[in-house]
C-alpha cells in the first residue's frame, strides 16, 4: 500500500506531523522564528472552531470584547507571581521610532519609551485594570467577558500549532462576588471545553485539576482538559483557572457588598488556542495526511470533476454543480452542509489526493460515465482503503448519495471520535503502585501512554523532589481526573497516604 505522505507515523512521528502540515497546506514558516503563516485550509479549521466555541461561550452569558496588544510593564509588576511565571517569555517594546544609521535601521535613542510595553502574553493584568474601573458595587457583578486575540510568548523550541511565539486563542475573564460563584464559573467553562473538544473536534479528553506545580502563575486552582496523541504523549488542550483574589488585590478590583462593606472580587480566566489544531492533526491524522472531523471541516464534501478537455467537460461541471447545490440545501449538525465543486484546471487524481491530504471528510469524483449513469464515486476519508489495500471508492446513485450524505457525515464524526476514544481508554495504565514500576512502565515502550497513580498532594520540598525526579525521566504530572476512582493506597512518589489519583505522562 503506497501512502500519500513520504514519511509514516511509525517511521518518524515528528517528521510526519510536519509533513501533514505542509502537504495539507495548513501553515508555513513566516521568516520570524516561532511565527507561522496559517494558510486558508488551516485557518478555515480555526474559523470553524471559533464559530462553534464562540456560540457555546455566548450561550453561557459571556460577551465578546477586545483589549490592547500592548500592556504597560507596571501592570505586570503589581502581581509578582504572575510576572515571574511569564518573565522569560515576554516580548518587550522599548522604543517608538527607528532611524537610519550606517545604512541600517536601528532604534532611535531619543525615542525610548518612558515605560516599556509588554506584547500581550495573556491579559489578566490589563483586563484586571479595566475591571477595577467597571466594578463598584455588588450590582455590577458578575462581569463575564471573552476576547478572541493573538498573544506572544517568546518560545525557544517551537513547533507549528503546538508551541509558537505567536498564537491565536480566546481568553475569557470574569469577576464574581463569591468564591462559590467563581468556582462554579471555572468548572462550567471546563465542561464547555470538554464538550466542545469531544463533540466538535472529536477529541476525547480527560478533565481534571492540575497539581500545584502545574498551576497558572497566580492561580489558586487550575483545571485542564488533556488529550492523548497517537504517539502516547499528552497535549493540554484547554485550561480554566480560579484566580481567587490574586489579581483583584493587585489591580484593586473591589466592590461594595449588599451590607455596605468593601470586598475584593473573585476572578477567573480560561482559554483555548490554535494548539487545538495541533491536537486534531496528531489524534486524527494518518499516513495519507489529515483527517478532519466534519463539524470543523471548512468543506465537508468536495466534488472533483474528472475533466478531459473535451465536449463532455461542461456536462460534467453542470452535473457536479447540481450535486453541490443539492448538498448545500441539506443540514448536518444543525448547520447547512458545506460542499465545494473543485473547478481547478488540474488532473483529477492530483485534486483527489490533494483533498485526501487535507482531510476533507468526503471526496466525490464525477466523470462522463457517472453523468451518463446518474452516479457518483464516493471516498470516505475516515476509511480510505479496502481490506486488499486498494482505494475504497464506491459507486453510488446520485440521489441515494444526497439522501444519505448527512448520515454519512454524522457517521464519520462518530467514527473518528470512537477510534480516538478507544486509543485513549486503552492507553492508561492504572496498575502501577511503585516508583520503580512507574519508571519501568515508561521505559518499556516508545509509546507507553499514561499512568494513573496514587497521589498524596505533596507540597514544598517534597513536591520539588517529585518534580525533579519527573524531569529526569522526561515525565510530567498532567491532572487529577474529576471522575477518577477514589484513592485507596499510598502515594507512588512519597509513600504517604494517597488522597487522590493523578495522571503521569510524556507531553507536548
């Protein structure tokens, strides 16, 4: 069986990942380290994610707004733990003008800013300053906002979509009168992310609380959804943070309660980024390229006319156009079907394999015989080959295909999720009870998956000792699953009585 990509997942997973991005026209290098050009197919997937997630965010009562890209350094200095957590990643603007010197453009020494500006790594500080102006009374609460934006975190080891200096995301920020309201918000948005990942991206995840050493800088508690890639590594696909009064104390977000006393607001923040696209690639891709779940595919069905520069061509184009028009009148997943007629003057086989590599859920080929017989040739991207290794291309009556197209899209969506869920469920070991056993589990395979082990929630020096051991083994604590079984033994790391169970794995 010959595959469309030059490298397979088993040969070199990292090289395969880059090949998918390139061959599927997802993104390319920009000339600036860590920054990428997101091409139309890649950006189209992000637009679909935006559309679906934005609707869910708004359905929970949040409104969209926008805050500046540049943030005064003094805003960060008000919150020591937060600035320490991001200090090594901040891009800083110090001058507002360039001049010519010795044939080169250099910063003008006379144009130095009075205060350096940080290029937004996240917006807690600048939004906190706004909240301090907006919130005066308990009647002003809760404040529920979200923004879609770009952020910059100066990464030294970059990989497209997974870890880039600039990336796109949404970041929600809220302020509440009580701890209970803020915690409810934090967990509500975690569930929004879980549902979005699983129902729309077909990405099975485990939702849980991050251990202390993995918390967002300045957070009281951080929760995440963790997804398993095909190489067994974990990807943090979204986070939701209960910030308590950390930022409200630093930014003076106070309100007068119903009894007339002054209180600090309880705040939250939460975000999902273009990293989700990297997760989609590594969970659903195969050795022929990308496989895009229909709900987030820019085009769900692509019709490829098999043109031969003869008198039949217009009839084939008309036939394909009628097919697309019929498909676009259908609804799938409570939205109009997105179908495209690919009229480009290229060979049909070239276009077919181009769409296979892009991962269009259904590719339809129509030629002269199809027009004469009233048929179409159907390729499902989720199951590309027959048992004999040949391309699985089924000839179906045009009317029958249109009548069953929605059900086929729904079946592809479900099949991609089921495949990924079976991989996740089958790759978590819950039998490890000792530190030696944990090391042996990860040493035994190049793609071991994760281990769920007993955890005593150590702090201070005891936690630091655990973290250093994990670093030595190139492992990380992922999260404490919300639905994990109760602890019933001793901590694998410390030997102390366990209070919960934690996931351990290699990660991106």
